C-alpha cells in the first residue's frame, strides 16, 4: 500500500434489505492534514457493530445517517501520527470514531487515550468499550437482576450478550443464552460459564428454551427480536424486565417483510397482564456510569471473572463482507477489522 | 321483588367475542346465611369495569376466571343486614366484592366501611376507589409526568382516564384526551379541563391527534390499544413513558381477529430507537399507596380540583346489557348499576 494514500470505504448506495457489496465502494484519497486542535490518526482497528446498519439507512434513528458518498462510520482504535495538541504525541493509542479509512483527522477533544498496559488495546472496542458498557448499563439499570432469578440473553456469544450473561452469573442468576449453532452454544456454556445455551437454529428451539427456563424468565436482554422474541414472550414471568438493546433479526428487513397476523395485541396483552417492563436504551443514556463501568468490569476482566472472544478480520477492504456477515450472525465473538498492525 | 329471594346473575356460557345476553343468566336462590366472622350484605351498587371481561374467559390473567355457573364478580357497595361481627352493625355501608346479586355473605375482614359523610358513597367505586387509584398510581409511578410535558390519555371520559388527565393537569402538563364522540370530547375539555380532546371516531383522527400534540407525547396512558395506539406510537417522544393499564379495544377480540401485517417489529423498533418505557400494572401492585391516594385525591375532589361523572343504570337485571355497552364505549362516565336504593 502506498503510504501517501488514504483508502476509504464510502456509502455508494443505500442498502435495501441485506447490504450488497455494491452499496460500498473503496476509494483512494490523499491523506488529510490536521488543522488546529486536530490530530492525524492511523487506523489500527475498526469495530463492526450491528447498530451501524441503521446509519446506512436514510431514516434517522439515534443519529444522523451516513451521507451518500460519505465514509462509513464506526468506532476505531488509532495511533496518533501527527499532533499539534498538548497531551497527545505520535505513537499514542486512542479510541475514536474515525470510520472505515486508513487515516483520519479528528478533534483531540473527541479522543480517549488508551493505556495498553492495563488491558489488550482491542478491549477498548469490546468488553471494556461500548459493547461491554451497553451490557453493563442495560442489564443493571433496566434488567435489575436479582439473585436466583433467570436471565435470558440473545446473541449470547456476541460482544454485548457475552458480557450480559457473565455479569448476570456474577449477580447470582441462572443464565440461559441463545446463540446460532452448536459451536457458539458450547463456547457460551464451557468458556463463558452460562448455565445453558440454546441454539435458535434448532427446529424445537422454543421447546428447548422453555425446558432450560423451568422457573420462567425474569430478565430478557433483547438483542435480536423476531423468532427469538416470539419464543421468549410466553416464558416471561410476572414483573419481568426486558431491556431492549437491539433487534438485529430485523435490521435488514423492509416494510414488505412484515407478514401477518399482527402480534402487537399479544405483546401488549402480555405487558398488561404480566406487568412487564420493556425499555429501550442506548449506551450514551448512561454516560455518567462510564467510570464505574470501567472500574468494575475492568477488575472482572483482569481477575478472569469475565472472559471475551474476538473475531478479527484482516484488512480494511474486508470490512463490507465482514459487516454483512455480522448481520447474519457469521462472526464468532466481538468483530473487529485490523486495518494496520501498528 | 320477594325479599326472601336472592337474585343472582351467573355465567351461563363463556363468551366468544362480544358477550351475548345468553352468556348470562338471572337465577333466583335463597338468601344465604352468614357463618361466624361473616356478615349478610344487601347490594346497593355494582361497579362495572372493563377488566371484568377477562374474568369471563377461561384464560387466567390477573386472577382466576369466573366458574361456569358462578356469580359474575365485581366490586360492590352494600349495606350490612346482619352482623355477628364486632365493629360492623346493620346499616353500615361497606365496599366489597359481592358480585352481581342482591345479597351476599362476606368475610368481615374483606370489607371496608364507607363513611358517607366524607364523600358521596358511589365515589368509593369510582374516583376514590379502584379506578381513581389505578389512575393515580399508574400515572405517577410509571408515567412520571413532568411540568410542561404532553400527556395523552385514551378513554378520557371514563372512570380511569378522567382522573389521569385531571391529575396530569394539576402537575402542569398539557393534557390531550381521546374519547368516542363529540359529546364526550366536549365534556372532557369543558368540564374536566383537558387542553384538548380528540374524537377517535373521526376519519382524520390520527392527523387531529398529531395537531393537538405539537411537541409530541411524553406520557401515553394506555387504556385502549388498537387504532388509538397506532395513532399514538409515531408521536411518542424520546424517553416517553407508557403505563399499560388496559386494552379495551381488544377485550372482545378472538385470535381470528388478528390480521396482518405484523406491527410488532415497528413497536419494538420504536421502543429501541426512542428509548421508550412500556410498563403494565394493576392497581394492587401499589396497595401500599392507598392511604396517600385517598388523602391526596380526596382533597382534590372535595375542593373541586378533580371532577367526576357517573353513569348509573337502574336494576340488577340490566347489568349484562350495561356491561356489553361498556365494552363498546356506550357508557358516559363511571358505570354503576343501582341494585337497591337503600
């Protein structure tokens, strides 16, 4: 690669349904020059996360969509290349939001310096980053797991679900994961220590989930939606809590995919008669808990109470395919793209 | 009426869809004799409330269903006829759960004496009873209305909705009611003091509701479901709260009435992206707040801050028809059946 070139992956067209390779385009540009209070960054790792699908659509959800022709957004770990800013020097590793490109300029105020002696740097995009904090804040603030309760988490081998389940175990709950395929399920039980994990690809999935939850479900951490939610709903106990964190099963869905019958009434009736709480959130709602999260989960990672798994793809040009795989569950653990080794 | 006869209305068959007159049967029986610790009661008023539809179905919701052949349940105001129990004497007025019959025996422990000098006795079944407390507890504990926010309440002229809206006004909110027909809407605005009230029978209902909520909706108190909910959902603001109290639009629905497309995904997506809270409840969840409710709302009723309207039907034999009317919104205010004048 020519070091004077900045490769960028831009949004070529808005995906309808599953993103196609043609919705992305790799273009080359000059390396940008930092202005005052800005630094030049070399991207080391991209974080690929399900929420990014929403950014590719025109509809506003949490944030503005990526513009057509704009660089795909996403969290990054970068190395500082040039810095006119006090407190940031070349070689520093920073957490930022540089997106899918080799180089970026960024305001120094938006960057967080990573100390690579505290934990592997990639954890800043995973277990000790946005996904881990999403798990921590959503589970504890909304799920409110109590000792002896049953907690079910979808996408249990993923970046968020794996942390949800392990925290729930540490809180004394029975924890049942849901994941796609026997290999992920074995990992969730054997490596992460969940009490059980049910493969949602099994034809008898709903029956198996019910068997794994003999006392019903008190907390369901929703990452998925769709058929997984359908199987969970009848198992929810009185006063169950449902933190709604993601709905990956429908991120590629179009309006035409909604077939009948309408189950809204059944959901609302369950909320009413079982006094359920459904609450949506995103991690920034709990920004004030960041230090508490880092101290608590950081200690659990260091002492081995919480484990994590990363799925690292090599090369910026692989980001679109890796992202498409993420949306259908092809990754196994926190999905990262290594853009540069150093 | 022969005073030695106890007329009872029993469940003759379980209604499928809208209850039919033939699902109820008026039978005559002897007047029961109280055992130890029991009193004999003469029913003065029955309370007719939407939740009672659930008791007529075989499916367990909050409570056990009425047995086939059993007396239809419901809250009552009665006069004590015979009492071997200290502290209860003939002539006392009591709040109980005697159901649809002229006489009943009841355990003294399950009765609350009503002081008719504090408020009209019928308020014990309405604004100062279960419906009023439902409104108070659901709105304040789950809705958490803040000054300047917009609160929307369905079934706004009804026993619960009318109290929800008036409390929200007292809390400094903009309050928009939804009711069926121009007459009810005029009452809600002119007599109850809501800022606006939209007739859900209007063909342009959804547009009119949006116009009445120029800053969106922060609290939606759900009594209805169905098309009313559909119009509310797109107007909910970030962090809006939805106490789910009732779903009267679907109480008579059968599984075959669920037509497509399935809107569950749209609801869950709204919960996620707008960080909504949906929470079901029933009044007994807040039993500890009963005294606070009685003092607070009692004072508001006495000083005229909260008004109420009653719709009183004459005669036990009219209860089935009145109840059927309630389920389609034919009543106008808190629905009661006067069984005996004294």
